[in-house]
C-alpha cells in the first residue's frame, strides 16, 4: 500500500513553492525550445488562474493567442475570467451558429462574440472549443495557443486543430477521467495515434524531450485530504495542500441524534473524511437504501446548521455548497428524487448539486457526499474501477467528504483482480483503479460509522413485535 506521507515542504511555504513553479512554466511557455509545454495540475491547484496569467503574459509580449477548451461552459468561464482580470484585453468568443454564449461571458465590453473567426482576428485572444476550432480554415496560424483541460481532449481532436498554431501550452489534470468514448477502442490500441488517448498522452509519446511541469500545491483540498489523494492518484506528481491542519474547520450548530448518519457527519467534521457503511448486500444499481442514506446525510448536514471556517473567512454551510457525486446518471436521478422528498432544494443557484463524476470535474464545494461506485455490486468492471472516476469523486471538497457504501468492497476487489489484456505499444496506467480503491478504502476504514448495528436493532424490534 502506498504510504500516505506528507509531501516534503521546500523553503518558503506552499505559496512560494507554487510561485516558483508558475515562473518556470511561464518561462518555458514564452521562451522554451519545444513546441509544447505540458503542465500537470492536481485538483484545485489553480489551472484556470495559470491559463489567465499565461494569456496575459503572452499578449503583453506582443503575441496574438488562441485558446482551446473542451466544452462551451469551459470556454464561457475562461472568457469571463480573462475579461475580468484585464479589462484592457480584447477577447473574442468564437461560437457555433446554433450555440449562443452564456450571458455572463458577454457582459464585458471587451468581449466580442461571433460565429465567424474572420470577425475576431483583431482580438488579442480568441477562445473556443476544440470542436469549433477544427472547422476554422483560411487563416494565418497563431504563433501561440493554450489548450485548457488538455487531458480531456482526445488525440484526434488535437490533430484536427494543431495546424492552427505553432507552439502551445497544455494545462490539465492527469488524474481526471479520460476522454469519453461510447464504442470499443481495441482496434486502435497500440497505434501511434490512438484517437481514444488524450492529447497529452499522444503529444508526450511523440515528443520525448518534453518534460511535464507540475503545479505542486492544491488550494482546494484541505490538509486532511491532500496526502491521500496525492498518494493514491498522483504517485509520480506528488503535491501538498496550501493550508495546514486546523486552518479549515467544519463546525456543526447542533448535536447529533446518535444515529449512524449523525455519527458519520461528526467524524467527517473532525477528520475531513467519513464512511457511512451499510450492510453488505448485492443490490440493483439504484440501491434504495444507499440512495436514502445519501439523502439523509445531506438533510442532516443542513439541519445541523454547519459553518465553514477557512482562509476565506467564515460562512454557513448552505445547500449550494454541498454536492452529491455518483457513478451513473440514474443514481443521480434517484438521489435528486430522494432529496426532494426530504425537502432539500436541488439544483439551480441555491440547491444541492447532484451529478455524475464526469459532470463534477473541475467543480468545487465545501462538503461532498459520494455514493461509492462499487457499493452493492457483484462485480468490479473496468468502468467502476476507472481511476479518474474515484479521483474526481474524492477530490471536489474544501472541508469534508462523506462516502456512503455497502460493506464488502475490499473483498469484492480481491475476488475480481484486473484481467484486462496487456496490449503492445500501450502505456500501462499507474496507479490502476484496483490499487487506488484499496488505498482510499483503507483510509476511510479509519473514519467509519457503521449502520449494521442500527439495522440489526430495527430487525430485532420487528421480530419482537411480530
């Protein structure tokens, strides 16, 4: 098992360490010899902040710049950040003819939207999705580009847009989910350009002289979470928390009622982690008992009027600062229904966010409640063992993460060792989902509240009354 030892702290503290890393990245971006600069970033390390700063540095050096993001929401967020950070920066928002940009991105006077790239060539920065950029033709290539969330970009998408720029900065999180595909990819395995591989994996495979930089500090994850996430998911790119033990506190405004749900909330408030363990059982995917337990945890978090203290100050733990993560969309739908039944607001600007790991990527909350992907399953499939899925679910929080799962996952993992065939020319991932799950479960076992005894008491009461 990978030890969860803290990452050694260089002189100057986390802020100074992060500044040195950013300085080296900007130097390589502006004056490096390679065509690509790759930056690996752990959760909450400031990817967007780096992209905005690099864009301003490039424009300040007299360069025109194109930025490639993966979704329209990512593009709109970047446009808003760029325009806010520098009102003198002229930003073009290139969009599809049938996809209007978000009004938030267009509220700035220095932002110009258009469906035609010719209208935006006078802007200092032009931002769009990879899907839109691939249709751009008849323009002089940009000297510089920035590719945001580069590990979510497939290699074939990179090939389609690489003709538009000479040099690029690739920024992304190697621990997140791979580019999504809905068909089998075996026919491409081992090819020099596998379209199911990420843009960064393919870039590094064909450019061995490119050595990735890394952002060494997570400003999202608390000191209670960074050692686990770093060791379990980033063994070759370790990082540390930007805050220390005791810098962040989750306080509860009322005492618990003695139930397993309240016990796990107390444990998570104290330690940053909690495991609500339900009795072992094989269940349907939308396990009613597990769904109900997730909803009850959220309901009690709100009932107990929690407050969060951090370097940002103190604030109430409101519904919009809580997220529920699942592996499947039908599980998320079941949780939304259960929460609504308990009177918890769901979605929108003021409700609890309930979504799959894919849709929670890049987002941040004070407290997260996770339905473990392997809870109640009779098998451990490649989908449920995907390392990035568990990494995303376990790394969205600033204060605490509570996992709801049925007992028996460790035994399930041991009964279903990885049987994926080895393929020539394919880089073996490390750590794999089997090892990462074991590491996380071993840590959660130290912060467990068992619902077994409560279930046994209820069963005994039913037998006595019958």
